[in-house]
C-alpha cells in the first residue's frame, strides 16, 4: 500500500512517502508531483524514510520531472532513503541527477 502526504514547511513543500511505488500506483506519485508544480512550488523535499520499494515506473516519475524542474527553477531533494532503495537510485545513475541526502537537516542545509 502507498500513501503520499504533502505538507508546507517554511518555503518548502514536503512530500512524505510511505510504502511501495510500483507500476500499479506510480500514478499517485505523478499526481502529487503535478499538484506541487501547478501550485507554484519552488522547493520540493521528498521524505523517503518510509519508502520500502520503488520500481522503474516510480523512478520514471521522478525522471520525467527533472527537465521541467530545471527549466522552472524548482529544486528537488530526496532524503532518508533506506540503503536498499538508495541502491536502486544509484544503479540507474539517478543519484547523479537528483540531490539525495541522508537526512532532512542535510537536505535543508545544502
């Protein structure tokens, strides 16, 4: 099961992910990302501490926004991924394209 909540925190939009993202539910992540971009967000923080699994479909959602975010000046930072989930990002080279941090504090300081 997947739940994604969004919160405003200072000048950031916080996206809190709990569960697994796969082909059957990656559309939920896509909808949340779309809502944040349409709301005029300029800084999105993704709390990955509750993300247990992510498939290529889920990774594809993040990848699909990278160019638009760069053009619109939106920063995307992911933090607190488990070692297993981080390894998936790393294997596909997404750790080179998306800023990934160990903690929320580290993401905010960067």
